C-alpha cells in the first residue's frame, strides 16, 4: 500500500522525502547515539594533578611519622629518653610540614570545585563533585590527625623529661588510638577519591 502510494508521488518529491529521511536519521544518530564530547577545563585538570601529588606527599609523611612513633615506643621501653626526644622533635617538624601541605591541598581542591560547573557531560561533573567532597573531608581528618599528634608529642616530651610523671601512659595510648583511626580514615578517603577520579576518566 505504502509502496504504491510512494510511486504515485512525483519523482522530485520522492527525492525530497528521501533526503528528509536521511537528514532525520542522521540527526537521530548524532543526537541520541553519538556520545557528547567530554569538556574538562584546563584549570580543573591542572588543579587535579597538583592535588593528587600533594595528597600522595601527605600520605607518605603520615606513614613516615607512624613508623617513627613505633621507634619512639621502642626507645621508651628501653628508657632511651634522649634519643626518643630527638625523634619527637624531628617528627614535630614533619607534622607542621604535613599541615602546610593540607593547606595547599585545600587551595587546589577549591580550584577544582570552581571549574566543575564547566565540565561536560554533567554526569562527569557530578562524579568530580563527589571526589572533591571526599578530599575536602580528608583535609578535616588531617587537621584532627595533626592536632592529636601535637598532643602526643607534647605528652611524650613531658614523659621523657620527667619519667616519674603520672598518668602519661593512659593518655599516650588514647592518643595513639585516635591517631591510628584518623590515619585509617585518611587512607580510606584518599582511596575513594582515586576510585571516583578513575570513574570520572571513563565517562
């Protein structure tokens, strides 16, 4: 029926109809089947790369501090207090370095957040937002981690200067527990951030 009707249409109109069908088919393919080009601002990419490097440095510093805390614990058990004090002084400096890196990380995350609205497709922008939110939470945990370390260093210093000081062991164990928990959460948040950014790259 349709074929008969089609052949009754003048030839030039049939060509026009065929041409329109080709245009509509092409539009459908381009509009619905071809993926939208991914748009990522250069500022976002640069800030992401720098943030990733800073986060790795922070994790490395925290791992080094925890390792040296174990050395301090060994020296404490051996009553080598002067040697333990030397390590504590050095680790206190490294802890301040980690705090400075956390500030730098927050600046890079802010730069990433400022450019998320320009990311296309929007689904990629949503994943980027989730990742930035996680790394922002990591900074909050880093602040807690640094504060607990400073408290621990101060108590250890007091203990090694005055081995007869009372109730230091209980406080030390409590702070070490808090430090280990913050370190665990920091590593978990950073791992989740990296997973989300890997997902972001695949969109």
